[in-house]
C-alpha cells in the first residue's frame, strides 16, 4: 500500500570541504599507501537534497554520457561542466565519468536514517565503472541498512545482468530500491521489461522527463512510479493527459504514485499540483535502528580497505 510521507579513527563529521580528485581510473584494483592522518579528512556530504522524492544524495561515481533522448538536457552535466578546470573542485574534470572511492563509506557516517538517491550525478551502471566497484557500492548499502537507497539507471541491461549474478545479494535487500528511467516508448519501456526480469525486491520507475504518451504500461512487479516534466532551458513540454493516464494505471495496479513536477523553463512557476493536490506516495519502508557511534566507527574501519583498493 502507498505511504505518505587503527592508527586513527574515521571521522563521522559533516565537514563541508571538498576532496581533490586526481584519479581518472575507473575501478581497477591498485596498491595504495595511506597517510596516517587521511581518515580524519571530512568529505563533502550531500545530506540535504532538494530533489522532492529523496532526503540525500550519495555519489561514489561522478559523470556520465548520453544514451537516449531523456539525456538531452541533463541537469547533472550542466551543473558539472560549470566547474571544469577548477582545481580541487569535485567536478574539476567536468562530467567525465570517474569513480570517487573516498566517498564509499559516506552513508556509514550519517547518524540519521535517510532515503538516499545513489549517484544523482552519474549512473552506477555506466560502462566505464567496473563490476568490482559496483559490487563495493552494493556492499556498503548492505552494511548501512538503516538507510533506504534509490538506485536509478538508464543502463537496464547491465542492471539485469548484475542483479541476476554477483549482485543478487543486494537485489533481495528491502532497503535497496532498484529503478530505471522511462522517458518514451522506444527507449524507456524496454528498460521496464529489463527491470521486471531482475530479482529485485523493490522496483521503481522514474518517468522523467516524460516526453510522450506512454500508452498502456505493464506495471506488474513495480512498486513505485515517479512522474515529472523536464525543467530548465529548452525544456520539452509534458501534457497533463499523459500524467493522468499513468496515475490511473498506478491506481488500478496499486502502485505508489509520486508526481514530482510539471517542469518548464522556470519550474517553480508551475509547481507540482495535479488536479488540486500533490502526490507524495512511497512504497512501505521497514524502519531499522541506527547503530551506536562505536558500531558505525567499526563499520567504517571495515570499509576503508575497500576504498583503498580503488584509490
């Protein structure tokens, strides 16, 4: 039913500094020696997100490349490219895909349970990210089980392959939600079929930007649907009838429905009210107690070797 809604200890702080990224290698294990004070570095944490359907973002990967029409006006690329060439900035290399292993343990440092959008500035299943690194991210999600993770991809074929193989352990976790982007019939709906074929316990769709009438959608095995229009310069229009048709199908299939925005060049002018109300439904979540500080410190210590393998 839908619901409204060793030598030194690792730091658990909410530091706002950023960590220089000079490593462009994407997930191949390498030897590494750690400075004895390095685990006192406080990394930038995006623990307050403005995205309507999440609480926080976590980006152990940054950057991406376009694969379909939904990528045409990518907000993440526009943001990242503003900082290309700025020394020490998280997006010093613009939107070039790269892993950020020093952020792997970040969710373990958050002392309050959150819904976390994984890789809001990238795609975990991008072809340049190694299977080993994706598995490392999944292992962190398994450890930090007091959070709920929202993993979204346009690379549904790789999602299906890994969730049916070496990530099967993560597919069955109720606090890890696996989703695909659906913008149109040609590119988006095939992703839905790939998602349905995975053993994921919780599956969701991000139908944003919605670029056309999707017609009848098979929502069997889907737990949550997010719908939204495109926003920003060049935003392509979304018709209300398309949204209402999806809402109706969600009601019939008893799938949680979240209406994110109408979008537009200035999205704040159009808001997110649909037929007189907002829709903020989520799948049901089981609340898990947050471990005490010492237990979280131990979990971080266990995770540090994983960070160093990919550094």
